[in-house]
């Protein structure tokens, strides 16, 4: 019996959520709705055995500083070479290689340049439909975008695929098993972004 339980555990993914600051609990709640186990990540050892990682929205400068203080920067880079990572809002900034202004620790996972607070400050937060393109086997669709001090992607390299736009602005990209969006899917009832991320996790596990 114990063996079958352990086998069942191994057959289901476990996703980490970087829990230094920001909306990490909301991502955990979304994954729980999808029946996926989660683990809060604050230290290097918390990454061990995970099948994927979410870097949540929050305050990117603070998150970057805490990543450096907890000696997580290189550990997160190493993890992303092996496993899928999803970044939302500040998480997209953290995953970027370049920003147009300011200095902060960046993981350099996505070959993109982002503009921080591109849509304005907290008082300019808004909701708008996002045009979503999750791949060749899916039709283009709309997604309820929640934008809070949101960035946008100004430049992207040849290995990056644009998956989301808000008007003329690029607000979502995918590069291999790495996924980043400028909005907050965890603050909606729509699970499609998380479901797409879990498909990347399943493919990586295979």
C-alpha cells in the first residue's frame, strides 16, 4: 500500500511558488483548484524535487533584493535550466534579461527587455481583454487581464514567442519552457494560463 501511495505522489507534479513577497498565496490557491500540490519557496533547499516554479507579482525591486539576500539568484537560474517557470507581472520583470530603467537583480531567463510600471502607477491599475495565443493547436482567444503597475515587453529575441497582447503592447511571452505575462491571472477565475503552464510541466516531466 505504501508503495502505491508513493507511486501516486511521483505521478503528480509539485509546483513551487516563490514566497518572498507579493501574490504567492493567490497562485497557490489557483493551483489547488487545479488539484496540484504546491510548496512555498524561500530558501535554496525549497527548490529540491519541484517540477516547476511560479514567480508571482509584487514589487520587483524588493523581490530582487530579497532573492540576493537569501542567496537564491543562481539557484533559481539553475532551476530554470531544468524545469518550467512562470512569472506574472513582477515575476516577468525578474525573469527578463534587461529593463529600460532602474537597476535590480534580474535572472536573465527570458531574452526580453521590459519597461517597469509601463501602464502607470498603482492608481492606474485596470482590467482589459488580452489577446491570447497559446500555441498552434489552440485558437486565438481573449483573457481577462488584470494590470497592476504592470510592465510590458519592449523588445524580444528570436527564440521568444509572443503569446499575449493588450492593444499594440506585448504582455506575454514564451521561450522554451519559460512563460511570462505582465498581468495577474491568479486574481481571476480563469485558469487557462495556469493550465498552459502545467502542460509545459507535464512535457518537461516526460
